[in-house]
């Protein structure tokens, strides 16, 4: 009989009965947002490289489902105060002294840009 044979570890070896989470909710939400971003990127890459048009429709549907999760992550992050406001660039006034919004100025640029 052979003794001292190593055995594989159990899958729940590190599970404890503690009710205190080891990681903060903010960190977990950050990783969830990163996974959502990676999934959307992956489906976009698959859509652009797949020669099958029927798969592109499936990828679009999957992306829409994932973006629903992204909307929920954004809502929770805003409610908790975890989502910071990105820095804004002040928009210059045009020659008439009227402040132009970013959406309007972008539409003017694309509409009247030289071909």
C-alpha cells in the first residue's frame, strides 16, 4: 500500500463562512463594467470579421442584451456616486458671439466640410 499520495484540492477550499465581503462593491462594479466593455468589443470584432450575415444579426442581439446590463451598471454607479464626470472642453463662441453646443457644431462641421 502506497502512502502520502498527493490529492487534488477541493473546489471550495477557500470558501469561508464570513459575511464580510473581501472586495468593495465599487471594485466589483468596475470589473463588471470592464467585462461588459470587453464583451461588446468582442461581438463587434466578430461582427466585422464574420462572413456570415446570419451571425451578424445574432451578435447584434447579444450586444443589445449586454448593453442593457451596461445601462444598469451606469445607473447604479451614478446613484452610488462612483461615476466621475469626465472633464469638459469649453466650446468657443462663433463670430456672432453665440455659444454653439457640441452636437450642433459637429453637425455643421460634417455638413459643410469640403469634400
